[in-house]
C-alpha cells in the first residue's frame, strides 16, 4: 500500500486490485491463525468486549479499574477473609499496616471524580477478630513417659 491511488479509479476498485495482487503473490499464506475460527464468532455481541479481553490478556481483575476509594473500601471489607489464612499475628499486623499506608497516601492526595470517606483500619481489632476466627488446636493426647531407671555404678 505504498503507492497512491490513481485519479479516475474508485477507491474500492483500487483496494480490491491491491488485495488480489497480494493474494497472488502469496502475502496472505502462512499467517498466524490461518484456518482457525475467529475468537467470539457465534457469540452474542458485548459492548465492553475490548475491556474484558484487555483484562483477561493482562491478567487483571475488574477491581483494578475501580476508583481508589472504592478499591480501598473493598479491601477493608475483605480483610477478615484475607487475614484468615495468615499464620502469625505479625503477618496480620504487616498486612494491616500496608493497607493503612495506602489509605493514608490516598487521604493525603485524593483524586478522582468523587471523594469517599475511607478511614484507617485498627490493627488491634483485626488481630482480635483473627484470633477469634482461628480454629482451636486439637488437644494432643500424651502418653505417660516410661521411666528409665538409672543404673549407677554398673557396667554392662
């Protein structure tokens, strides 16, 4: 398509002629995906197909596209589920500290079309809830220890 369209020829005819010439030269042979069905063929049309495909291709979730205060509120709501699998109190406190750092950063420089109130999370409350929701360790049965008699002064 480096040549200009000559005057006097309709645009459609000129394009058709270039496509035909490229097909005869074999420019369309061995292209990736040749002979495979088009993705999404036969499915109903979705208006936001390009957003969904971008998120899928980049490995992102729709939550990443939310405004910052909404995303922070979601993280606060999901905090009990998030800390449930953590093993130590230190890990829980570090997670809450990271979340609070994000909240403070947003509070210092709020941006976006609307501003929602987002408060910091109390680490002590989260730790107390984490402790309450942890499964209790089952008691381990102890066998009575066998006494070993000391043999003093005897040689085997």
